[in-house]
């Protein structure tokens, strides 16, 4: 249809051009014919006596007739083509139209994108852009920008600049109402005044700080609701209202910046205090963990010693009762070491807790922290030394008690078995003694070296025969 419209318009202009050319051509021919006829009416060269020219001969003029009938036909064809082309209306994409009649006025309904037929010279179509458009304002006057500066007054009477963006579109279903009742153009006559008036109306209900921070979204929401309601009555659909920037007065902004810096400093101090408190708790947890770890190590060592003592006891329970007493002595020593280790761990844990508390006091009190730390450290060192001394005394006491019990057990064992002395001496001399002779009563014994020397002396004094092999007899 669009091609047909342009073709009919081209035919219209073509026929009009032909008609105008035909008229001009006929006029030109008539002018040339008249000029030729005038040239033929000049007097002859021969003059009459006396010098008077002969009267000129006048011939009837033959006029060129203009072809008005053909011109009228061409004009009629051009008019019909032009009217046919004008009857075709093409509504482009993104736009809509309203049908306006010269007789009945605005007709109800909307003409959407596409091709439509109208009555030429009676009906016409008014186009409207139904795509989304954006109305924007600036908070401050900026060079090279043709945006409207929106400045409102807050409750304190201070001027606040607002940078606003409103996205809207024309309601295509109400174009007939807009054409009949709403001033044109919509952007400058309806949209801009309504948006500016809404913000001017709502701004005095808020203080400057609320507009900038806490109630900014509430202010934007109320403005969006008010703008949407007012523009909806004029056939304009508001899709989104954005409050992009709030420009505070210079003096107020400077004071607010100082206040925010003080609040940030206060928050930083609170955070530092919390961090220090966390550090103290971490130090206490680490000291407690070290204490528990030392206790576990001590218990593990004690259990290891007990297991080793039990193994030795099981290995030697069938040889000598003395080994069992040694194992008991080792167990007692292990318990003594365990107690000493536990006491040392307690002392170290207490010293670490005291050191951590001293560190906390040093960081919190600044000037008095060094003296308190020295005092607490000295107390911790004194407590630790006292605990170490007590643990060493306990260890010596337990060791001496174990040795005393061992000697008593050895005395009892020797009293019950007198041969244990000889067995002990034999075990200690076993790497140097080859033959041993022990009398039946068990009172004396001689080594083979003594017997060998005695027998060598008898052999030298007597017959000189070599000594015979001597066997140990009891």
C-alpha cells in the first residue's frame, strides 16, 4: 500500500507537470507565430515619389489555439491520482493516530501502525508517538546541557537541587481524548509542569537530611504515586520515576560532611575496642588451649611410662621380685613427674593469662599499662617460681620415698634370700669371671683366677705337672 500511495502521488505530479508543459508549449508556439507574422507585415523596399512609404498591408492573424481540453483532462487525472494517494494513510511503527473529520470533529478510536484509508480533503490523521520517553532534570545548571534545573525547598527553607528522570508514554487507547481536551505538545505543556509541581509540593514535608538519606526512597515513592495519578487523568502512563541525585546546599553539605566524619571516627573507635576485646579473648583461649595441651602431653607421657612399666613388670615377673619393685619405683617417679608437669603447666597457663590481662590493660590504659604489666609479670614470675619450687620439692620427696621403699624391699628380699647378694655380684662380674666356686654353706666364693694362680704355685713347687681342668663345684 505504501508503494501504491507513492505511485499515485508520482502519477499526480507527472500529469500536473504534463499539463503545465502543454500549456507553456502552446503559449510558446503562439508567441513565435505572432512574431513571424509581424515580421511579414513590414513595408516593401520600394518607396513612392516624395519619400512617403506606401501603406502597409495588414494580413489576418492566425492564432495558436491552446489545448485546454487536453490540459483539463490531465489535471483531472492528476487530481484523481492525488486524491487516491491522499486517501492512503500509513502509520509508522512506534506511533498511533487519531481520526479527525472536518465535518464531525475527532472520531473515537485509535489508528495503530499500518495502512489505512480515509476520505481525502475531509478526514485527516493526527499522529502521536506512543513509545517510551524520558523527562530529565538537573540538580545544578550545567553548561552544554539543555536540561531543566529542578530546585525545591525543604522544611527548613533551604534550596535542594534534584536530578530526576521520569519514563512515560502516551496511552494509545485515549488519543481521541488527548486530541480533544489536552493541550499540545504534551511534553512541555503537561508532563514537565506536572512533574515539577509534584516535587515542589512534596519537598516541604521533609527536612534536608531526610531527603538526602533516611527518607529518600519514601520521598521518591510518594512523588511517583502523585505524578502517576495526575498524568493518568490526561492519558499519559508513567512507568518509572527515578531520583538520581540530591544536591545539598554548600554550607549544609560541609556541616553534614563534618558530622559524618565524626560518626565514622566514633564507629572506628568502637570497632578498635571490639578488636582489642577479641584479641584478649583469643589470648585467653590460646592460654587455655596450651594448658590443656600440656596436661594432655603430661597424661600421655605418664600413660606411656605406666605402659612401659607394665611391660617390664610382665617381662620380669617370673625372674626376680626386685624388678617389680623397680617398676613400682619407676611408676612413682612417673607420677611425680606427671604432678610436676601438671603444676608447671598450671603455672605457665596462669602466667600466660596474667600476661594477656596485663597486655590488655597496657593497650586500654596507655600511660599506666607499662607499670601494671611489670607488676603483673613480676607476680606471675614469683608464682611460677613458687610453683616450680613446690613441684621440685614434691618430686624430691617422692623420689626419696621411693628410694627408701626400694631399700626396705631389698633388705627384706636379702633377709629372705641371702643368695641374692651372691647372684647380684655374679651378675655384675659376669663379664670378667669364667669359673666360680661357691662353698656349700654359701659364705665364701673364689674366682678361677685365684684358683689358677694357687694351682700354678703348687705345680712349680711340686712335680711341675700342668694343672688339670677345674670345674666349678658347689
